[in-house]
């Protein structure tokens, strides 16, 4: 079969489309690698599109796929996918549409009611091949592990997950050659995304990583170095390790850093890293900096102890401060993310996090608290009948609750304040190319969203 795999259609509300417009989408390349021996595959990335334009219609017209698969990792991405479905199903009635990712997996009933043929409920690289085999051969979807589908007689059905996820070392190398481009994320050299581990052993209250991705797994360093050698041979110079929590195994991380230094790889790279991992392993940060670490995206979340305790972050404001200091000492740009007004939070806590975060982070990101679909906090809010019971997070931001509206307005006010903070304005002119590029994208994102909001609507 011909299979077209796509990111979510572009939306200016999906901030990472604007912050990382050339991000090399590893998840699609991994899925393609899992199925390309049996099927003809094409990938479509919409991350660098603007306004309403995206490449789906042209790709479908050119490729004539039998199946189109959407990645819906977030609630905004999921909303964009659902919004596109009526038009796509009308224009292409012969195509079967499927979806996957944390948002689709959690709200699978809505996707099936919207006309999707099936929803993949877990990591697709070991579920998708089985699903496509059943679709091609006319087999029963009830025999496919880890999916949701509609049965004419019994309605919405789900199947059990595979007994065990395949080891990361046994998965094929990502089919990056199918990506439309490998432009740099921020610098002058071509870029690639890399996965050294999958999942997370922590159980943060707002996060869905551990529930969606299953048990935490790591690639062996030998397999990882094989992949990095392949990327170097292809001329890749910039990497982003997309692990949800990079560097959890100190000895493996040290070995990886030393291998990169000894091998003369000269990659510039970034990581997603926990504050406590950084604070416990300053020597590894030093080695990683020598190996090419240029920035770390760190979920500090808050500088209020009771808020961090409620989130089950297993960190403290002191750990956050120590982590930021270690990164700066080793010339690693601190990309700090934060959340205002978690349950029990107040204005004083939001202001405290704002001022501390602005001081500690060279690139500062923050927004109103909204748990990911399928997270423990989301489940708790469903159970207590709160505004988030239907997992429609737009309801949190625009619902009738005065308290929620006030909190959202306050979060927007703090965001506006961050744009005028001297340290953030200075980032526009930083000598560090990553800090300068990402800070400028922050301001251009605001302009893009304002243009989207105030432009004339088509009739």
C-alpha cells in the first residue's frame, strides 16, 4: 500500500511549529522505517508552513495514498487534526485515515467519531506494521494489538497492548532520507533529531510520557554511536536529542560524551534534561559541553516548593537554581520552561516563579498550567467534575469559570512582561546563535499570532 504520514496541520497556536520551524520530525522517520519494507511511504512535515497553507492536499494529489496517518502528540495538534478531517474525508473518500500520539490515544472516541478508521494507542513503530497488514489483507482489526476502532455491531472497541515493546537497539535506523529537508534548527549546518532513550521513570502529575511510552528504555551506546556515525557521514552538524529525560544514567552519559570527544564528531547539540539530573552530575555537564552541548531545555516548572511537590517533580527551587548555575558555568544556554497556577497555586507564586525564572533562564518560557491528556492530573480533574473533565483544554482558557479566566489573563500578562524584561530583550542581540535565534523567534511568534488573530476571515 501507499502510506502517507503527516505531522499535525499547521496552527499558529502550536508554539513549537513557530519556535522550531525546521525541526526534523524523528517520529515520522521512525514510523516509516518500521513499514517501508512492506509499503511505499511518503512523509509530510507542516512545521515550517504559515497561515492556512499546509502540504497535505498537494501530497495526497501527487501520491494517491491508500492510508493517511496523522501524528497528534498534543491537544493543539489534535485539535488541528480533527478540524482538518471533515474537508479531507470529503475530498478523498477513498482514503483511510488513522491517527496516533498521546492526544489521539487519550481521546480516541472523538477521533473515531470524526471519521478516523483507527487510532494507534501507543508507540507506533511496533503497532503500525500490524495495523497496516490487517488493513491491506482485510483482516480483523480486533486481532491488532494496541488500537481503537469502530465495530458496526459493538461500537468503539480497543485491543490489548503488545506484551512487550521491542528493544530500541532492535529498531531499524530512522528513514531520515524520506524527510523533506534537514535544514538547521538554528545554526548554519544541517540538523537531525536523535533518540537515546524512550519514556521516563518519573511520574510527574501533569505529564503523560510514562503512561503513553511505557517502561523507560535506553539505547546502548554502541547502537547510538552507529547512528551518529551515519549522521556524520551524511553531513549532519546539528543534533537535538529528543529523549524526554536525557542523561538519567550518569555512567552511560559520561561514556557517550567521551566517545563524542574522542571521535572528533564536532556536533552542536541540545537536550531535554531534568534539573536534578544536571544538579547531581556537574562533571557530566562539563564533559557534554566539551562534546558539543550548546543548550538544555529544562522543565523547572516552578520556584515554589509546594507547587513542585504537588506536581511530583521530585525537585526543589534550590535544585532548579543549582542546575541553571551549572549550565551557565559550562556555557550551555538555559532554555527554562515554567507553569503558572497549578492547582493550589496563587498570584504570589506565579510572580515568584516569573522573577526567579527570568533571572535563571536565558530563554524563558512559561504558560498557564494545563495537564497533558492522559496524565494523572488530567484524570483527577475528570474525576472531580472540573472544567477539564472532557480534556478540551480550550475550555480551561475560555470557559465560563471566572477563576480560570482570571488565571489565564494573569498568565498572559506575565508572558507580556517577559517580552519586556531586559534580559530577554538582550537575547535578541546575543553573540550566542541559539539564544539569538530562539529569542527572535519568540518575538516573531507573537507577531504571527497577532496577524492570525486580526486578519480578515475568508467567506
